[in-house]
C-alpha cells in the first residue's frame, strides 16, 4: 500500500501547512491499528490527542455549579447528559391544572346547554302568547290552546267556500 | 437575550474550559477551580453578553488568565513539572520518581514540557480544532505568531518521538 499521500500530509502537518480537514484525515489514519513502521512513532501523538479531547469535568461539577447559581439540579439525582432535557419541579397548582381545565370545560358546556334550553322554552311560551302556532311537546297548537284544529278539519273548512264559488261561476 | 439559563448557556462551555485549564495547570483540582471561577464570572456578566461577539472566546480568555494566575501564585511560571531535553528526563526538585513518570505517556510528557504558550496553542489547534484566526484573537497575537509557536511545539514533539523510537 502506498502511504505517500499520508507522508506528505504529515510533513505539511509538522510545517503547520495543513488545514483542519487534512489534520482530520491524519487523525483518522492513525486511529487504525495497521500503520506502517515508518509512521508508527507518530501514531502515539494522534492517539493521545484523541484521549485528551475526551477529558471532562467530574460528574458532580454540574450539580455543584447549578446549586451555586441557584438553578435546580437534576431531580433524578444524576447528570443530564449534554443538557438535552430540562427537569422542572411540578407544583400542586401545576399538577392539578388538567383537572381545572376539564372542570372548566364541563361548566361551560352545562351553561350553554342550560341557556339553550331556557331560550327554547321562552320562545315557545312567547309564540303561544302571540297566537302563533308553535310546537310544544311534539304537537302543533294554536292560540291559548283553546282552538286546536286537526289538519283534516282545517282542510274541510278551507275547501267548502272554494267549491261554492266554482259552482256559481259555472252557472 | 431572553430566558437565559446557566444550564444551557454557560455550563456547556465547561469541558472545553477544563481541558485548557488542565493543560496549563496540569492539575485536575486546580483546573476545576479555574473553570468554576470562570463560569461564575461569565454568568455574572450576562447583562453584557450582547456586546460580546463570541461568548466561548470570552470564557476561554478568562479561563486562561485565571489558570496563569494559579501557576504564577504557585511559583510554576512555565507550569512544566519536568524539563525535556532531547527526550531525556531530568529530575526537578527531586520529587518525581521514574516509575511515576513512566505511568504518563511520552506524548503527555513532551507536551507538558513545552512552554505554556506553545502548549496552549497546540491544545487549541490539535485538540479543540480551532482555526488560526480564532487562536490569534484569543491570545491577542497575530496568526503568523500562532503558526510560529505551533511549529516550534510540533517540532519538539516530533523530535521527542523520533529520538524515543
């Protein structure tokens, strides 16, 4: 295998002429086990730098700092890796908030239902008072409930004078 | 800047600051103290963050200055525990034992033997992956100077590795 490219890259690395991308190529190359003897002495440098890049603060450092600045530490007692999640302390009010919402919704529905029912009843009563036919309990009724005519009866009353008029005209 | 949180805005800088402080002080406990001071300082100045272009560079500058104060107070101006001379190790203060040194890798010893500015530049470039421009701004020197220091550092490491081999 030809390692000329790597050797050239390494030479440029020592001269500080490599870009960060080229340095990344070198790093990747030296991570592999199979490195030729001529390049082996330099492998340790890149391996050690990888290890140094992984050095981090002690585990309790984060919680210590958060308590120092007055922010809440992790509720689970552990570290929140990478700060991906934010733990929040739930108060009683916050915990009961869904129930408040449900109760409010039920109250609104009951109010609307009650108002609609009341409005409908009032309309029916007003119609009766004005002598207009209205439907009460599924049946049509007339003014004061005193005159309640059946459809057949109404039809008979309406047709009698009409027939008389027609007879008169034909004569 | 609304909803600024120490956890999300400042704490994530910690590990990078720690590595820089560790490279300068070469002591974990001291490095953590330096990071703690730095993070608190950055947090205290949050009302001025809008005037700061790069918060991380700002934090790194504070961190480096504090770490330098620590080694200066301890009388370790160059922070080198041992001196490197053509790959041969000599005792300083007669405290370090040969066995203890052998526990530490050759590369670490070579790096620890560099002058502080060379070590810091190598840390920022090779380990943190910063650009020459970012390093120059951080250390308040020119990019050319950064390359000169880095070249010296890499040359010493190279020689150390080749002699050892």
